[in-house]
C-alpha cells in the first residue's frame, strides 16, 4: 500500500482524493499487471476503462462524453499515477486515449468533437497521436510528411514513426506540412480514420516494455478539408498545447512506477533476513530507501505543481518540462534501487520490479527526451529573465 499523505497537499480538492480512492479500489479488483496478447489486451483495457467511466476524464466537454467541461490535469495525473502503480499497460491504454484525442478536445469543431470524443470516452474507439517521424522526433520543425490541398481534399504523403497505438487505433491525429510558412509555422493537424485509403501500417515496432507501436505510411492519402483541426498552419500550436497537458501526465505515470518500486523495496527490506537481521536494519539499505522516498516526493511536488498551475489557467511549458524530466529520471533511479534490493529475484522475468525496469526506460524518451526537456527549461528560464 503506497503512502498517500501527498493527497492532503493543497494542490488537491476533495473530489481528487475521492477519485484516487475509487480508482485504486477499482484497479485492485479489475486490473492485472500480467496481460495476454498485446493488441487484444490493449483493446480490452480500453473497453474496461471506458465502461467504468475512467476515460471520461480524457475528454473535455460534458456534451461530448467528458467528465468536466475542460480537461482537469490533476485528475488526469492522479488517474495515470494510480494506474501505473497497478499496470504499465493499463496506464498506457489510458494515456494514449487522452493524448490521441486531446487535440480534438482543444481545437476540434463541434462536428469533430461529436464524431470522435464520445467514442473515446466510452472506450469504443482507440485514439492515436501521430507527430514523430523517422527523421524528426524532437525536432518537430523538420517534419517532412506533407499535405497538399487538392480541391476539397488534402492529400497526405510521408511517414510517421514510433506511433503509440499504431496498428490498433481507430483514428489518428496526424501532423503534416502544409507550407503556410517555413519551419514549425507551416504545419497543420488532421484527423485521419484508420481505414482511409492510402494509410498503411508500414511496420509494427517491438520495444522492451510491450506496447503497440508502429510506423505509418501515407501515400496519396486523401482526407476532406473538414478533417483539419483548427486552421492551416496551426499544427505546431495544436501539438504543443496537447503536450503541455499530457507531458505532465507522463511525469505522473513515472511517479506511479516510482511509488510501486518503493513499495516493493520496502516489502523486501522488511521481510528479507540476512546475517541474523532484516535487510532494512542495514544502514546502507536505509540510505537507499531514504534516497528513493525523497526522489518520489520531489517528483510528486513538481508533477502536481505543473498540473495545478495548468488547471488555474497558466501556461505550463516550463513546469511540465521540469516535472517530466525529474519524474522520469528519478523513477529510473528508484526502480534500479528496488531491483538491487531484491537482488537476483529482481531480474527474474515478470517480477514486479523487473516489469517496472522495462516500463520506465521509454518514458525518458517519449513525449520529449530528457535532453529536450532541458533545452525547453533553459529557454523558458532565459526568456523569463530577459523579459523581467
């Protein structure tokens, strides 16, 4: 049982505390950390989360199936943290529903919202966010996938890579170069249904923590101009505003992994006997546990500061980057310490800390690698100084 005094912090309201308690109880009874075939497991998890009402928090607008009129970032983060403690794949399934539909919540027309958001909220449609490319991951301005206007349609050509839910999603929010201006100012966003002619799954990508990933190929893929999100050239803004929400939730997922790792380490340290005493009686173990506990709280403070500030209407690019960088890097260290405390058992396949060890590594890369977060933090800090 994870320590939960953090829920008394002033970042949270009673509704957040109730949400965490209800989800924790539900996940205990309905979610396993071991799953069967990957694609079917993801679909099953999304269906479960939708039927139970948890995916409603991914969507903004009660008339579109959302829990609130706007996305409540603290709720999203608590949901991801709690799910991550129970199952990395359950957290992934939840997180991708939010990321894949977040741009529609923020910039979709009424018709687009009515078409897609209720199905996301109910778990009837799987969403995906297609931003990265083989040659432009962190450098979004280098995007090569193009969309040219041809009458009433845009014609997409190019590739997207490392796309979560790739191959199983029902629709993709796709970013492409429409050329209104150089670099990032010439990008636009489109909703592309998975069965649209000209869209194919070029490759399924296997990674160390099994998640559905794919490389997409667009060849003369025609989508009606009504599929555009917002206006031409707005794509970079659409992407960054979406990431400002869900980058913070990546930090929350890492925090959930950290809390589970600390729980597992404490369980081992207080029950494992060595040299006529418990492992926890050794000072070297206590030092490690102290470092782990401190890292967890540091990550939690930064994560929920970012979430709270966004819910207050502030721009949180800097705070979200700090949270994402710190929580993912700290989680790697906390989980590694848990593996060390478990010794040989900690590297046995499908042991809880071995699963965590595989889950955490990708979080330091996706939705902006740690090095990119450092650049964002530095640029935002310099700009604030120069403007002061």
